[in-house]
C-alpha cells in the first residue's frame, strides 16, 4: 500500500469513512419507493407474459393447444417451441459466465421435457391478469418417460465429475489424498464414522424473478432484469439471439435478494426478450413464487465422514465422501470435501466427490455453496469425536488447529481463528458449560450449548472502475458491478470519499448497467474486496493526473513531489510529507482549463500461490428444547468472525446477522420436499417451505476479530457475504445433541426427530 493510500484511509485525515458505521446511501430510496426494481419499469403499450410450465418430469410434448387462450380478449400471442422467434442452436451460445460444464437449458427450444415445472409456453397479453387466466387455458399432451428425483435412489449410480478443463473448474475438484488414510484410520485409538444429509434448499428472495424489456424501433433492447451480473446477462442474450453488444443494454440498479439466485440468467429473461422480438413491443415477465422453485437450488448432499484420532486428541486420519445432486444436462458442483484440510492438521486424508444425476433443474449456488453443507457435516463429526474422546469440543479444535493449508502446504496470509475461538467463547460463557448431555436445564426445557467453526475463501477478481472528479468537489464512481442488497453502493462511496478527500455526500455511485466499466458477477464474497481495491487503483490515477496538472501551476509547491507522496484531503491536493504544500482541486482544474478529469483503470490481483487466503469464524449456539414436545428454540448465538478489514461496521454486522438467521433456518426449518412418484415439489410456497420468522430468532451477538492482512490485497479486505452462515447449522445441531443426548444427522432437525 502506498504512503498516500495508508494516510487517506487512516482516521485523522478528516474523513475516515472506511470502517465507520455509515448508513446505506441507497436506504432512503429503498424505504420511500424511489428505488425501482426489474418489474417496476413501465412504458406505453407494455405487454405482460405468463409462463405455462410442464406437469410431467421427463418426456416430450406431443401437442400444445393454445386456441382457448388465444380466444381470450387481450391476449396477443402464445409462444411455444413451435412458433417462437429464432434462437441460437449451439450450447456455447447459452453458456453464461457462471454456467457449469454440460449443455445449458434452453427455454422453449424444443419438445423435450427435462424437469417438472419446465417452461413450455408464454402467454402474452395486455394485462397480467389476462395473461395468467389465459395461461390456465393452454392444453398440453405429453409422452412421459420414467424419471428419478431421489438422491438415495441414485447414490449408487453417482459418478465423479469430469476432469477440469480450466483453472475455474479445477477450483472445485476434490483435493488430492495425503498419506495413507485407510491405514491411519484403522490404527487410530479413537474412530468416528457417520453419514450426514443436507436436503435440497431453495432460494426465497423477497423480489420475484422478473424482467422488463423495452423495445426500440431499431430493434435495440433495454433489459431491466433481476440479476447479479448485468454484463453476464448481456453476453448471454447476445449469444442466444445473435445480437451485437451495443444493441442490448441490461440494467439492474437494485435487487431484492441475491446470494446466488441471480448469478446465472434465469429463463424469464429469455422469454421476455422472445416476446419483445415477436411483438415488437415492451414486455414484462414476472415468475410466480411457485415457479421460483423450478429454478436453481442448494443441492442435496449425502456425506460420509470418517475421523481417526490419536490418544492425545490430534487427528490421525480424515476421509470425506460426498454425493451431491445435479441435473441430467449439466454438472453443477463446488469444492465439497476439502474444507477440513483448511482447518485442521492431519497427515492422512482422502476425499471423494460424486454427482447424482436427477431429473431436476440444475442445482445452483446458494450462500456459501458447498461450505455451508460440507462444514455442517465436518463440524458435527468433530463434535462427535470430541464426545468419544471425552474432550471439550473447543479444546479438540485447538489440538487440531493448523496454521497451514494442508492441501497445498502453504501458510495463510492471515488466520485469526484462535482469536475467534477465544473471543467467541468468552462472550458466550463457554467455560460454564457442563459437558454431560441432558445435564443443563431451564425449567421444563433442556438446555444445550454447541459450537462449530466456519471457513470461506477470500476471493477477488479483476474489475474496472471509472472515477470522474470535477472542480466543484463532486465525484462519480462507476462500475458495472451489482448491489444485491449487501451495501455495495455504500462501501464504494466510503472508499471513494476517503481516497478523494471528499464528503460522502459528494460521491455519486453508478452500477448495475452493462454499459459501465466491466465487472464480473457479484458473488463468492469477492466484490467488496475487488471493487474497493479497484477504486483505490483508479483514485491513485486521479491523484497522479492532478499532480501532473498541479506541477504546471505558477510557483507550484509540487514541482519536486512524487505521486506516492500526495493525497487528497478536504478538497485539496496535499503533500503527505509537508501539509503546507496544498492546493484546492478546483484551482488546479481551473488553471488547466478543465472542469472535470476522468480516469478508468482495471485492477487485477496477481497471486503467486505462496499463501492461502480465507475468512474464518467461530459460532457458539444455545438451544432450549421442550422435553415433552421436542420443540427447539435457538435462544442465543455468538458469531466471532475474522474477515480482514471491515469496511462498514453497520452493513458488516447486518451481513453476519442475516447469515446466522439463514443458518438457523438451515438447521431447523428449510427443506424442499419432492413427491418422487411425480417428480414434483410439494411445498413450493413460503407457507409450507419453512424459513425462520422473528419469533424463531433469539439474541445474536456479532464480534469482528481484528485481523490485519497485508498480503491478500492493498486494503486487507476479505469479504463477509458467505462466511456468516458457514458452521451455524453445525453449532445448532451440536447444541441439540448436548441438550437432548440425541444425535440428528439429517437436516432439518425437527421435533419428530428429537422426540422419536
């Protein structure tokens, strides 16, 4: 980090926004309704689309009769695979930036049915009510084929993922084996073997999937879409419809819930564009809540974990085998089995990961993909090992602690996990825990205390940022990245305000527009670190340009000053070595005869591979279980997180708070139920797909452990979107065991499982 950057981001320079609890700068627009979402844009002649979905799970369409629908007044058209506008033929055209290997789904492409609820027709009408009614009149005949939607039926037929063909795919391959795990396990003094199950879980964002397409007379399109990556959607649409990039503009200024649900283009964006091209009018398509369940989901996972421990409690062997769900047409998977090697020292380990191909839509990323599921099993297994060893679960983790990434045998750029354990345990009161199951009570409730570890990757990606600064002391910062509700607008403004030495009110943020400087999709907890450091890079270029212009001033105080020795503070260019050398930015620009300067830079994050970069956490949970009824309540959670430099204390706290709530839902509530006879989801609504409500949530304390990391990136940022959920389900599950003496290894933990 340069001297100027260090000083600009150090409290005391007049505007220490980074790290402060700054309210969201977009908050007023959201609470007043000024913020417009994808389904809220309108235009004269706007049409509405309603999707007809398949009622079988596998087979072919033999006939679609849309005559009754077309006879309804106000219906403009019914699009099917038989009459839709032209679309691309090759798999490559449908392969978006976040697509896994395989043949991507093509909506309304042909007569083939690959999953229940697949879109098979789009009714386009003058009003949404007309479209929905007419859609109910479309009659479809099918030729059904046998299907399978049960992971347990397919586990013996599961196959290993195909060999990776690029570095991105290689990230998700199982780690190589170390030592001789089988022999070490057989010789271990204490052994633990168990199977753990995580069901399919579905995204339930507040905002439904929606697209509004504005048709221009020259055939150009402006597409308002619910997405985590506007340029990803733009490239996808250009491929599917053979359009030029300059003819498709995709915008998503606000998003009502992402966390993986919008990484890939969802099918409604294709249907909306199809309808706009067919009718040459603006079209809106909003999926129903039920249709949301026919899209991506957290895959079900069966995990077999074997642990062997020496007499002193250190690990002698680990084996981790996972079977996860994917579709018949794509191979979605993540790094399912190697998280133990990033947490615990063990010389002997082996990992296996297989895919169960089911007749479902392709599974997808959901907050902390793979880690939330895999670490649940790992941390429950560690708790069971602690019971077998008669060790405190926290003591076991200290004994097995590793300062090196066991996979690549390299140190961490930072790992303050010990501090997470210590501070979390102290805040929770862990030392008062009675280790005996069913020994702690509160009236008629059994009380249980459990803990677990969390881990995620500290990822970062190349990104381009444009910064414009004018003589009046206002700046505009722009990048095509998204704000999926996590506070990207605000942290971008905070970093820019400090780097440019301006009040945060003078910073305008532009994002979510495909015409802006390039950005990847927002996901994986990589955008905060990437775009913040991108702003630093571009603001440094702005400083250099100002210094160049300042050197042209008569009797310039900067004649011999180097770029690394200047900063911007309180609207002035200032020497970091001599504060008396300062000139207002407005004076510099006016002398140069310009009102505004603008710089655009791409920031990359070279990594020589010498260090592992991860975030870590320790979660402590208290549950109270009604001894007679088996009702479980999570009454307290302490989450201590080591996530590098915290950009905004308020939004960061909200991130972890929301993650913990989601983790409680994963432990006790969430489960997608499928009637395997028909391959149909039975609880495709938020009445029967259970998620936590306010009454389910007790006290949650969030602790940010101080963690300096000068290696991960210049600002030392790691990202917080994913880490907060990892380990929460395990901590709750371990607390349930401590309360009841009953070990439940399949989620969610419901009262029937603890009462039986």
